[in-house]
C-alpha cells in the first residue's frame, strides 16, 4: 500500500519562535521526496506534526483521504540508529509496530519475515541490537517501519549516525528496497548529495521562520548508481541547493557559537 | 537447560555456562578466583593460629574449627534450622513486601507530580535515616513475634527500592519513548515496553541493596526482642559468653548474605539477557 501525503499550509509557533510558516508540500503516491535545510528550519517539528504527536497552529496533514489527528499505523517511521529497543531482539523490534497496534496475525508475521529478508537481516532475527553494527541497526529500523505496510514512510535523518562509507551503501540499499514496494517516502536529511541521490524532488527549507524556499526536481534516471554523484549535473544541483541554504547555515553556526560562549 | 538458553540467544554463538563458578565469580578469570580463594583460606588459617596461640581464652575469640564444629552440631540437632526458619520467614515476607511496595511507590512518584510533592521529602529523609534505630520502638508496638521484624525490614528495605525504581524510570531515553509513541503506543504500552525494561537494571540493583538491609533489619529486630531466630541466637550466646555459638550464627548470616547477593546478581543477568 502506498498513498498520497499532503502537508497543507502548516504553521507552528512556539511562543515567539515561528517554527513553521505555511509549509505546503504535496506528494504523489510512490513519490520520494527529501527535505533539506539548516539546523532550526523546523524539520523535527514538521515530522512530529506528521506523526500526530504535535498539533499545528494552522493548516493540517492528510494521508490519502484522512486527516492526521494522532499516531497511526498508516505512517511508518525510521529514526536515527538509537531508537531500537535494546531489550527486544531484531525480530521483536521489527514486529514492534504491528504488536503495538494489535495486528500481529499470521499474515503480518509473514510480512515481518519478508521485510527482514528484504533488508538483509535473515539469520539475525534472534540477535540483540547491541550485537549489531550501526548499519545493521538501521536496517532493522527500516524493516520495522515497512512491516506495518504503511501508506507513507517517514525517515528522519536515518543515516546521520553512520560513517561515510556505510552511509553510501545504505543509500543504495534504501533505493533497492524502495523499488520493491514504491512507498511514498518523506526523507529528512542534512546532507545535500544524499537528498538528491535518493529523491524525485528535493524540498529546501529556510530557517526563522521554517518555510519552503524552493522545490527542486531531480530528473536523474532510475535505478541510480553511486557513480551518478560525480556527474556534472549532479554536482551542479548540489551547488545550487548549497547556494540556497548557505546564508542560513552560516547564521545557524554563528548562533550556536554565540550560545556556547 | 539453563535459563539463558531459553531466552532467544543467537544459536550460532557459544552458550555461556551457568554454574557455581559464574554465580560467585561473575566475569572474573580463573586466576583471580584462585586468589580470592587463597585469601579466604589464608585468613582462616591466621585466625585459627591466633585463636590457638595468641588469644587462647575462648571467652574472647572462637577459632574457625570451633565454629565449624558448632555449626555442625547445631545442624545435627536441627536447632540451627529452626532459627534459620524463623529469621528466613521474617526476611522473606519483609523483603517481598518491600520490593512490591518500593516499585509501586517509585512508579507513583515518577508519574504523579502531586504524589511526588507529598511523598518525596519523606522518602529522601527516611532513606538517609538509620531507621533500625527505632527497632526497639517497633518491638514495643508490635510485640516480639514475626510481624514486628517484618515491619522493621519494611521500613528499612523499601527505600532503596523506591529510589532506584524512580531513578530507573526517569532515566528512560526520551527518544525511545517518542519512537514507540510514533508507532501508536498507548501510555500503558509505553510503560510496559519501554519504561519498565529500561528501569529493570536499577530495580534489580535496588533489590540487591534491599537484601542487605533486610538481613541487618531481621538481626537487629531480633536483638531487641524475640523468641527465636539467628539474631536471638546471637543475643543468647553473648549473654553467656558462648563464643563458638555466637560466631556460628554470625558466620551463617554472612554465608546467607553472600548467597543471596550472588542470587540477586544472577537474577540481574538472567532477567536481562540483552545486557551481557
């Protein structure tokens, strides 16, 4: 199952801080969109609103024909690597979403098996997360989200804790897995090349207030290979996005430095 | 089959053996176990020599061989087991109530701000107070039977449980809670799936502390008023200067303490196979 995700003019205030201003993103079913932006552009807030853990002050989020009001199994989440439960085995972690929603029937069990197989975890079912590498743990996170067979897959900087090489491998792995089910994927990242490499479109956010700066179509053919990252069109696109956020990033770094002083 | 092999261990890894050595040696190497054994044996020999050659008056010191003989006699007559049974019941009932009460109160003050505001100061104050000091008063209130000692155990052993449960629940990684909530977990599911397992190491460490406190409480409670028990044995023996008998009770208590603490450690490992 795969469905549309519409973020309709979502705004959010925290006191005086305007975290999001009228963010508007419409995703087709099966589309892969990445969001890039500097620290403080409201990415986390946006994710929490889509999750249904935070309520927007204006606007709303729709999945298929349904308005988001609370967390639900129509959304699968992949977080940074530390979100696996240490006291659950790989299998139990992968089945967690289904278990919490009371959907762990025979069919779902079969799907957990398939997803572990798809993510390259067959044979590791009874391992503890502690026994796995960072890359492997992210595979479990992905399997856990996919096992729900969600309409939309939301990935919040899932590879940020990985080293550069593992990261590249995981990017190609993610695309391979995505080609199988073609979920609607909203992928949040700091890394511009990662966003371009994975996506159909890249949404560039600005900060203070968090808002959509520009949406960039990526018309690289699929399936994509890591060699594409060195093509001139690719590099030009990275430069362009970097140009859009550079001032924001510099400001955010400056602010961090002032706060630390 | 050991308990650990039933806990979903990866089958291609060698199973760790569970036995006497692991129970008492933990992860230590053979050599340091050897050293530990030699240290105890050397100490006993020295004690024996001092008892025979230096302080030979048995009013002042009993030697290990005398104590061992005394323990053997007490076991043969069955007297030791009567006293152990009485103390054991006081200890067991008191400890179980302390553990349940401690976890419940720890959970209450973590999740309920009002309860925390009301109970918090009392808990901090009583945790640091040597409440064994009021044991005589409790004997006065509850008599010299079983329940006065159970009560002494409770007022001493509950506080480490409360404090550790609270610390454990508060130490839960907020990212894990957030992740599980994103998957639609109810507050109750968050508690069972995230907070409780996360707090388990703290709770079990609390049990270990409470075991020690409970043993001391039983003995102190019995010193102030009782008809039987290991503490009663100690009082009785000291009144007539029967040193071997006094030491026999002390040694039995020490051994029980070692075994129970090792048991608590073993429990920590078995209940958390992911933490090896």
